[in-house]
């Protein structure tokens, strides 16, 4: 009997110790901050909603508009003519640049990860009626729907030097226009998802938003919606107090010879870049726009096996 009592006392003490240990371990476990969870190699995406004020965008971004870009000149020009400026900036400058750009709203961030499969980098707002949109391939008349910028990115070896291969991020971009689906098509997609086409085959391909390039460690890419004929270097020199030109009324826009198809394109015809990253389709001039930021997260050296 005494041995049984002694055994029960020892068992109770052991259980109490285990309970305390478990409680201590539970209390010691702290959630990992999101900033530390995004340290995986791959591509991080950010979306900056910025204030569309005269000169502020130009003053912040003009210094980064350089000819020595890792993106080939033809791709840069096609993106520019489609309303997207592609700027490569030092990753270390992103925080100070964001402060200078007067961000208005919530910055959206997708943590760094492998994106070797095609996925949606950014999607526009949807619209209902036909819209005429300017692109590098001429004016496009697109039905109601939505624009998508698809992309994929993966870590790859750079030029081999000194017995090592630096890691680079290879990026591919693709534009698509998805027409608005009727109710029957939406129901069919929901009931038979296995019949849906891959996202990179859905809708109309927009070649003028395509591109392929490499980013090295410490380089980030900004995709900025801007009119092709806008001169940031000139606008950056304008005094802060100069106001924007007043918006056209509906009557003035109707009487504008450019809006009737005479002469060159009207300067406020929305581009693919504006349709993708601003509210230009819902007014004559964009009130709000966003900048898509691609941030590579790369190791110091590429290794096939880690």
C-alpha cells in the first residue's frame, strides 16, 4: 500500500511538471512577424497608391529614368507607348521613395516566394461598356471586362565569375484582357472548374504589355502608369505652386477635334497602363493611380543544391 501511495505521488509530481513544462513552452512560442516570414527567395510584390499631383511624381521618379536599364530598349519603348514606365531603382531607396511619392491609402504587399508559374501580378478594376484604350499596337476597342498583368519569376544563375555564379531573378510579363462573362458562363466555371483554361490562355493577349528581363540583387522594378508624351525631366523643374490644367467638361471634350478622330490621339485617352493601374476609364483624367513594385529577394550566390 505504501508503495502504491508513493507511486501515485511520483506520478502526480511528474504530471504537474509536464503540465508546467508544456505551459512554459506554450508561453515561450511567439508568432514570427510577417516581415520575417517574407524572407524566402523569389519575388515580392508591392502596390503603392499614390497622389496624382502636378510635378510630385516627376520630381520623385525622373532621376531613375536612365538609359542603362537591364530591360532592352525595345521593350521599354513598347511599355512606355502603352502607358507604363518601367524604372529600375535600388531596393535600398524604396522606403525613401515611397515617402517622397505621397502614398495615399493602404500599401498592399505579397510576400516573397517562388512564382515560376504564371499568376496575376495585378488586376484592373472591371468596366461594363466598350472602351477605347491606347497601346503600342494602336488604339484598342475592348469590351467590358478587366485587364490583367500576369507574370512569373524564378531564381537563376547569372554570369559565371571568379568561380561563382551570382543569383539573378528572371521575370516574364504578359498582358491579358478578360471579357465580362454572362451568368451562364460564371455558373459553368463554378460547376466545372476542371474545364477552365489556364490563366495565361484566358482572354485576349496584349503583346504590348509583354516583356522578359533579369534583375540582380539590390535592384527593384517600378511599373508606373504615365502618358507616353509626358516629360518627367521637364515637369520636375516646374514650381510646386503651378496647378494642373482644369479638367474638360463633357461639352468641351465633345467639341475637341482630337476626340472626334481628327489629328493625333487626344492626350487624355487612357492607355493600357492607366486602365490597369488607375481610374482613368472612369473619368477624363486619372485622379488616383498605383505603382506596381517588383522586389527580388535573392541569395548572394546561386546554388543548384542547398
